[in-house]
């Protein structure tokens, strides 16, 4: 059973300074909006050499550039470099970096495997990142605790409401078939199925 937990001591020492100061203030949101717009100018460049050159110019200070380069390196299995950039993004208070960091800890990719650290990172970012909410929800649904399963379904609903296709599909299945202790609810299943068919939102914040 996955319990509601915080980061383990060793990892908490690395991340705690940023976690305690993460707010939804207008000033912080403006900062990230500017950073994302700046990084998006690099994202639309087609030619890879020019794209990389664009990101390199802003890599030291832009948390979205750090996130995207770190995620790209993670996909290339360059774990040491990926971790460095993702931690920089995290320390710059970009909660979207939590999911790839959680994946590294959960699977032991270039770091010591630490499920507690992975879950803690997802808990921090679930309200902001629908992909983190979906992954945390799936972990909770694998447990046997009734309250935790309810939390898992709520996390799927949160992710689905923000356009996460897999979360929408999971909810269709849950409500159409009355799974996980949930009463069968055809209108609710139809609601999520309609959203699944019509929702055009795409998550590209971590894409190079």
C-alpha cells in the first residue's frame, strides 16, 4: 500500500528549501509565464542544432529550458546530465520538473531507487501538473486502503479535468463498469467519454 508520505531525509535535504517556498503568487506566475514564453521560442525551431543553440542561451536561468533539456537527456538515458538539469529546474521552483525526477527515483535511473522520494515529489506537484496527478492517482489505486482509492479517483478526476487523455479513459471505464467500489454511473461515464473525444489540449511544457 502506498502511504501518504514526505520525501525521505536524504532527498528532503536537497529539495526542502524550494518546496517550502512554492506559492501561487501573481509574481511567481508572471515569472513562469515569461520563462515559458521564452523557452517556447526555442521549442518551435525545427532544425535541431539551432534549437539546441537557442536553449543553450537561456539554460542557466530558465526553468523550462532546464526541464526540457533534462527530460530530453532522460529519454536519451543520459541520467547524470538529466538529473543535474532537472534539479536546477526544481530549485527554480518549476513543479513540472517533479514528474521526471519522480520517474528517476521510482525506477532507480541514475540515482538510488527511492519510492518514498518519488511519491513525495508527485504529491508536491499533483495540483499543478495533470501528468503528475495521473501517476500519483494510479499509484493510490494500486493500494488496498479504501480512503486511498478515493484519493486516487479524485486525482484521476483532477488530471482528466485538465485534459489528461489517459485519466479520462480510466474514468470512463471506472464509471461505466462500477469498478474500485464506485457505483456504476452511465451519465458520468458518458461525460468523461465526451471530454475524451473532444478535448484538444496537448501537454508540451516538457517537450524539447
